[in-house]
């Protein structure tokens, strides 16, 4: 056989081999799961963590043969839509999901967007998993939204109580962006602080999200001499600016938020001035993380070149959706069956050591099970990384 014939035969064999692989991959039906959330602008880290977590897990599932639902293996396809933190775009994104016949969507990431898409979701039989806190999304008669994380009115009191006991704080001040999400979180945080017996010395100061000089904003707040400064609903982009300004103005007290943050952004924007900053973290600490969680982190990092601690929480939504559908395969295109299964659903939690389970919670806060159960992990930033302060659980 001459060289040309050999090369031709090798090429044909390679093509045939790839064709066989393609056929094998195509044998699995595809289950599409949507994502509608913010992946650009100041709050991009929140949605980017969502999308990347979903894509990492979907690739992993597909690589290992698909997800078993009723004896059929499905390849998982993530269909993303960047709503740019704009409620109108969030509506357009959810409408796009409906047109594609998608029944399960993760997101949106903010209150306005999550509220805006509710009519579209309910009219088109879509279950969606927002990272937004308005209780009316999860209380009857609403039933299509499932809170994908711990809410600020659940984490805030836990943080304040911990700091009262461990640090002896007595006075707290709140500052928030002049948007509905941060303002809502400020109001609920202030109410929770007062209920615990803390003195709220300031809770009316706001700022515009495009603010670059925070000195005039923070001056009256710092003059109120709080032991704890709460940055209500602060975006990952604004957090380091506010922290830096407060520290450079001489504030030496504690600073916290009930929103998740990005360690790399904090380090780049505030450096050592961010040391001691308290925020809600991912759902699995090193002590809690299973081998599967560790592999998820490894795969995520290899795929995107970095890792966001918040993805320890964001990995759960897709897992809950798939496991609940697997528990009742008719739910694959029937959200009523999905809702019915939620009340009794329980499955091993693959991302935590021991006998932890995945189940729906929220009865205390919402009167019905419309929240995924993930640990409340509270972090402290130190020298470029998050360290766990404490871990709690939400009913």
C-alpha cells in the first residue's frame, strides 16, 4: 500500500470513527434546561456563576452517558439568555424559553426580573428557580418559582445574632443602592436587626449604582458610629468600592452583606482593606464538600480558568430539577407533576459528605415548599480568599 492510499484509508477510518461517536451521542434524547439571568454589567458575577455551574454539570453528565430519567438517558443542554439585569429583557428571555418548549429555567438573579417573568412562567407551564427574595414569588397563590438560595431575611438575622454574641455589636447601619432589590433587603435587614434588639443608627442613605465617589454617601453613615455597616444587596462590582471608601475614611467596625460576593473582585478592588468583610458564601465548605463537589470544582476551574465560591450554591438548581424529574418522569414536560412531587421529594445530596439529603424547604418563610435546601454558609474575606465563619440550616 502506497503512502497516499494509507493516508486515505486512515482518514476514512477517522471519519468513520467520529461518525460512530456522533451517532452514539445522538442516540440520547436532549433535555433542554434554560437560564435567564444577568451575565454582564456590575452584577455579572451572580449570573455567570449560575450559567457556568449549569454548563459544567451538563458537560459532566453528557460525558458520562447522560442522565437517567425513567430508564432513558438524556443529554442535558443548557440554553442561556443574558437579561442584563433588565426586567424587560428577562421577560423576553422567558418568552424565548417558552417558544423553545423549555419547562425548567434557572434564574433570574434579581427581584425585579424574577417578578417580571412570573406571568410568562405561569402562563406557559415553566418552573423557574430565581435567586431573588420577594416572598410573594414563593407564597400561594404563586407556585411556579422556587428560591434557589438562602434569602437575606433568613441569613441576615443569623449573621447579626452571631456578631452580637461573638463581637458584641450593638449598633448597626445600612446603606443601599437606589434600586428595588437592595432597598427591599435593607428594609428587611433593618427590621430583623431591630427585632434582635440592635440599635439601627442609619437606614435611609442610598446611592446610585453608577456612583464612583462614595465619600459623600458614606459620610453621614460613618458619623453615626455603627459597630456593623451592612451593604444591603450590594453588587460584586460596588462592594470593593464601598469597602475601600469606608476604610479610607477611618471606619474600623465590621462590614457585611447578605449577598454572595466574588473573592477575586474584592481582592482586585479593595485588597487588604477588604479583610474581615462578611458575606454569604457557597453551600459547601471544605469540611462539608464531598468528592463529587471537589470534582465539580476541578471541572469548573478547568473549563473556565477560575472558580467562584458562589458556585457551591449555584450547582444545586440543575441537580434539584433533574433529580425531581427523575423521581416522577412525567414531570419532564408536566410542571404540575413536578409541583406534586416537591412535597415528598428527597434524594441523597451528592455534594455533601455524610447522610445529607436534597429536599424542598420554605414552609416557615412561605407556607409551602418553594425553596431548595442548601446550607447557609457565612464567610469572612481574608487575604484574597473566603474563610468560613459559621454554617447554619434553613427550614
